[in-house]
């Protein structure tokens, strides 16, 4: 069997060695077309990217009148409710883990 393989390898003409067939040409053309579409898609996506990712400078708004100083801002109502009911945010323990609790003394 190995003699047949060596004989088949010896039948090749030297000018046929290293040449690509039509399948190689087709594969090369398909790869070039794929690269073209990938480059086109990437250039579209890069045009949509902002020039800088740095956050825009934000300035704190200064109220125009003193009455606006007293108006509650966003989240003030929630903070006021938590200040009025501080037990709502504490752990659900028995309470004897505090150092000033009478049960520890």
C-alpha cells in the first residue's frame, strides 16, 4: 500500500505543485467580500461613537429666590419619612446588642 502512495506521489508533474485551483480562488474572493462588508460596518459604527466619553461639566443650579431654598428636592420626602421612623431601617434584632441597652448591664 505504501508503494502505491509513493508511486502516486511520483506521478505529479513539477508544474502542478503549489498551484491553487478554482476552489482557492473562490475562497479568496469570499474572504475579500467578507472583509469589505466588515470594514464598511465598522466604519458606520465608529461614526456613531462620541468624540469623548468624559462626562459633561455639570454646574449646580443656584436657586433664584430664597423660597426655592426651602422647597424639597428630589428624594427629600423619602428622607423625611426615614427620619420620622428610624426603626424602619434598623435590623430586626431584639435590641439587646446595643451597648446602652439595660439588658446588657
